């Protein structure tokens, strides 16, 4: 089968090698999936560089933490799945390939009416946005929320989920008028173009100086610092990554009941594996058109380098996906 493998870590996408590799076989408790689409995530860029949950001794490795396809074979002891069934899997690696294996516990049935590219994009962004806002963010009905990087995969979903959870005001940031307009279409009350305005001033202006109850950010650096400055008394900042700058290893001490946390969906699911079944809820509301998963561009597997370059350039809106046919 064809796959993308990393044999050495590197800053550039040139370390992604498109090559012929043996088709995997499912071990006991696993499924073999004929992959139709695999979503890209910023974690893939960290894996490529050797900074995300992989050591040099693990190489070569096939990246791709989530994918959609059809069950090709069942490992011993697997129940509840049939050959040919449509599924989405979230094994953490192996998605940049024509076939992949996953533990059966990390796969969910995919209902009709959702195409493979959108389906493959659901796990990371929906689970992250939902649990970051509900668990660390403790978002309550009637509260106000700031979603940084609204045009990102997690961001555009978090804007919608904040509304589903009953937020009274959803503020978001993006670069450029076009992205801001699209975020308003997805339900943002205020979309702030950070290339033209200081989001800190805008958020405080629109909240009469009070600030927001919850801020979700994934950029780090100055954005992290300024996000702290727009928290209302008792407000919660949830950080899920540092795409452009560092995040403090230890959250800072804050006044008036404010607090900052770091959230990892991988760590959360490791501690609460039963919550993976929440995917069924998201597939249901996507099928009902109550939640939109925006797929910006698809690339064939052979063009994985171009796909990662496009993701890294941050011009996309929503998700970037590899397709296998």
C-alpha cells in the first residue's frame, strides 16, 4: 500500500516520504480500515518536528491521528463491527495511508449522510472544543466567550459549540474580513480582525469593560497574555496549544477568582475513555445541519507535503484533509 512515513525529524515537510509499505494486519481487539480520508492537525506538524508524543526510536512512523473509511478486517475478539461498515477512527497515528489499524474502542460507526472528509475532521475538533469549554472552561448558559483563532479547525467548531451550550455572547478573532464574515455566518456575535484591531480593546468595548467569562486560545505568546487581560472576575482561560508562541509551564497566579489551565484532548480521553462515544452526538448534529464542519481543501495522499505546507501557512478556514482516491 502507499503511505506517508517520517524516517527522520525535521522542520520542513520534506521529511514526509511517499512510499510503498506493507499493509498492516489487525491485532486482537483491532480493526483494519481501508482509509478514505484523513484529517490534518497541527499536532501532525509537531510530530514531524519530533516535539509531539514521539521519540526518535519510534521512527519510521506514519502520521495522521484520525481518519474515516470502511472496515476491511476484524482482529480476534472484536465485536460490534462488520466488514464494509463505515467508521471513523482516532488512533493517534497511521492515517496518512491507504490502510490503517485502530483499536476497536477508538472507532465509532459513521452514519449515512456525512462524507468521509468531513467525518475524518470531526474527532479532534469537536471533542477538543466540547470538553475544553465544558470541563476546564466550565461554560454556563448565559456566559460570554472568546474563541481565539476562529478560522482554525477547533476555532470554527468552538464558535458553534459555544452557541449550542447557551453562551450569551460569542467573540472570536481571525485574520481578514473574509474569515470574519464567515465566522459571523457560523454564529459569532463579534468577529474581530486582528490585523486591523486590538482584540483586547474590542472585547472590553463590547462587554462594557467587564470582559468574558471563558476564553479558549491555541496560539500562545502575546495572544495568551492578552487573553488573560480580557477575563472577567471569575473568568477561565483554557489554552489548548501554542501555535505561534510559548505557554507558561505553570499557569500564572490570577486575581478575583480568575484562573488559567492547559487542556489536552489526548490526556482527557486517556483519563475518560468512555467519553469517546460522545462522537455519536456530534455525527448526529452534523447530519441534522446543526453543526457545520468546514473542509477548506482536500489533497491526494501523494501531496501530503503540499497539504502540510498549506496548513502551516494558516490561510485555511476550517480543516485540511487528505483523500485516498
